C-alpha cells in the first residue's frame, strides 16, 4: 500500500526522497508528495498520478532546498486520488507536517472533536485529521513532539505508520507506528526511514525495526526510541543482508521476469539455509522434534499466493505426516471462530511479514495460547517478531507486485517442514528421508531446465493475447497449482480466469466452455493423470483450446492437448515448484503482449497492510 520515506542528514533531501519513493513504486499508488524543511519553512510539493509528475515538478528534487524531509506515495482509501488528497498533509500554519500509511478507523469522531476547536479541513483524508490532532496536542499541552504523538496514538484507532516534522523542531523527524510497517536506517551522518527495505539499500543496511506503539526521533545519524509512556527504550540495530543490486532490474525488461529467473537461486539458498550436513535443521526457528511429534493439528493461514502455498502444504503435510491440516484465508480465519488446542500449530505465511489480515490471525492464535510459526521473507518484520517461531525464506527483495520467487521459496519451507515432521513421527524411515532430501537438492537445476522452454510459452502467449476467459483445471496438488496459475493471469494480464478442481466440471463449470475458450489442464500426479485427461477431453469436445502441462514421458497428452508444456520428473510432492514456472511465464508474456504494466498492475499493491 502507501509508501513512506524520510531523510535527515547533510545532503539535499529531496533527490534522496524521490529515489526512495521510486524503490517503493511496487507498493502501488495514485499520487505522491514531498515535504522538505528549509531555512524558513517546510515546503510541500504534491502531484497526482505517477512519480514522474512529482519528479518534473521538483526538477528531480533539486528545486527543493533542505537537508531534512519526508515523502509519500498514496493509495487512495479516504478520498479520491487527487493532488489535494495527496500527502504530505499539514496543520493550518504548517507548524506540523506529516505522512501516513494505514487507516484511522475513528477519523470521523476525531474530526468532529477538532472542528469544535476551530479546525477546518481541506481534504477528504483521515491523515489530515491525524496531523491536526498532533497540532492540537502540541498547542494544548506544550510538552513537545513525543508527548503529542503519544497522546494522539492513544486516541487514534486503526493502523498507521506516521512520519512527522514540526516547525519548532528543525533538523528532526518523528515517526510512530501501529501495525503498519516502518523501518529506520542509520549511518554516522544521516538517518533514513521507509516502509520497506528496498528504499534504504542504496544508503545503508544498518536498520532498526520500530515496534508497535513506539515513537522514534530521527536526528542526523542517531535515533532515539520511546514507548507510549514517553519513556526512552532500547531498540537493537540489525543488518540487512540484501544488497542494492538485488533490488535492481539487472538488464531485464521487468522485475517480474528477473524474479522468475531468480527462482532457482532463491530455492537453492532456502534449501541450504534449512539443510545442514544432509539433515534438515530447524533449530534456528526453535521448533523442536518434541513439538513436531506431539502436534495434533496444523492450521495454515495466509493471503493470495501464500494461501496457495498453504493449499499445497495441506496436501503434502497431511499426506506425509497424517496430521490433520486445514488451510484458511487469513481474512476469514478470525471470523469463523476456529477450533484450536494448545498442541496445534498455526503457520502464518507472508512474503512481507506485514500482511494485515495474516498479522491479525497470528495475534488471534497467540491470544488463544496456540503455538505459531511464521514463514516470512523479511527479517525483523512484524510477523517474524511476534510469532513463537520463524523460518525465513531466502528469496531476497521481491519488487514485482505478482510474487514468483517468494512463492517458490515458501514451498521449499513447506516441503522441509513436512519431511522433518514425517521423519520425527516415524511416518518415513531414514532411507526415504535421505531420498527426499536428495531430490529436493535437484530442484534448482530442474527449474533452470523449465526456464529454457520460455520461448515456446512466449509464442503461445502472443497467440492468445486477446483471450477473454481462461480456465485452469487439475486434481489434488495440481488443483492448488491451477489456483496460483489462474491468479497470475488475473493479476497482471487482466484476463478473466478461474481455477477449478477438474472433477467439478460437470457440476456447472463446463457450461461456461465454448468455442475458443482457453483451458489449461495440469496433470503432474500419476494417479490422477487419466482422470484429469478425461476432463480435458470433455472440455475439448465443447470447443475449448487446450494447453496441457505435464511431466516428461506423459506424451499421450498430445493426443488431447493442442499445445503441451513439459516439466522434468521429480517427487510428486515437489511438482508445484516446477509446474508453476510455465504458468508464471504465460501470465507474464501475455501481459507483455497486451502492453500492460507488468510490475505494477492496476489496483494492486505488493503488501496489503490494511484490512
């Protein structure tokens, strides 16, 4: 969602702020703005639309003097996309200027309170209300920014990350957060803040993860932290292992195709983080053999593509360990009053570690005293800090909105967790355990082989760039693969696409198939191959154009499919890792053929940090 950046140092702030906002474009936005403190005032420049407009208005930032400033890209929630509603927002005399990511739930109540005290509002945003609430407390109590921010935090309900400058406190930026992500970077001469790591990588890899209900004061090279009671607190500085180059396109046309090609490395790095000396080592997560052996049920909770990883996990873990597994959409988990007991394990999967619904589900599980495991890609993220156990995926920064390499890295964690749990529970013997680990190690090379077929998929995508409707069908794990393939098509190609369990076709779905309808049939599971192929015959007889996706050796599928993509054979539990790549490529190349914005599809954001 919205992106926040800040800089306080000895260099001109605006160009650094624009560079940081550019690194956060993947979060999605409809307007942008900067506020920079100069010798006389806090200057504000805002623009509707893409960041290029703000860049041109400020001559790349060079037109704004000052070494302390904040910036913002806005995703409209309260109020339409407009320059007036864009951030930063200011109090009447610009004594207080700030930016905000999140949603203030009691904004109307606060607005009415402030109107009674003579405040007039120029925008439709909840952010303006927060800034003027700070101004009110500054003038009423006259105890400074930390006191005013703490008072506002106790009155505001909802989620927020705030970055604020005060006219009477030059050379200082104040930040606060509740549930929305914020990272603070520091070196010897400057401090930085941002909504996500990529905005900081060009400048520093020494960061602080400000905690919920904390306040930070950013000076030139030093940071002070306070709790909600205005008391100083210590926050440990951490080092980000990602480098700046990994957040650049590196010669690729789009981040998405770069990240598709980075999947073998992400998978290899994740395997090597989990497998040591020929054994799966979960000790860094704190998950013991005792916990895994005594587990009575597993609940996998996630959103979007991470939810589809969970569906694969449900098939794999349940089959291998015989532990009952249920996969929930995070946005539904709390509201169905799930049945949990203290020997269950709730697994939260999230690339960013900040997904609002997933974070809320984690907290619900913890409130019920159920053990939690976070599978996340961002060190120090909220889910990583709050979960009882955490396993990190080694995907590196993922910039494209449509996830690819993070999805594949999450699958590896699920496979490793399934194998280790099956082994400690006696469901597989040492021979089988070693056999599966050996096969796991072959996946990166097999993924490279799948990528070699990309030109054929590009040709096919160009041929069907005008497709209006698309269906993905499969059974078992192939159904879970179908769901992720369908999502990729919808996300970046804007094609109406649905995934169906192939056995459900006769229960209504087949009535939607007509001449020329594109259907992708996925057949990687030997026991289900003939049944799925029969379903493919059914749709073809009704005029569908068929793409088949199967393993090398299953050449009889060519008797049915009009176009076939093959993947190398592997353990059937691991096929998702290979089968998803052609579907990612299909969505990517179809989007390119249509001339769409692949990395930043309309109406979508990389990290959904508000409910």
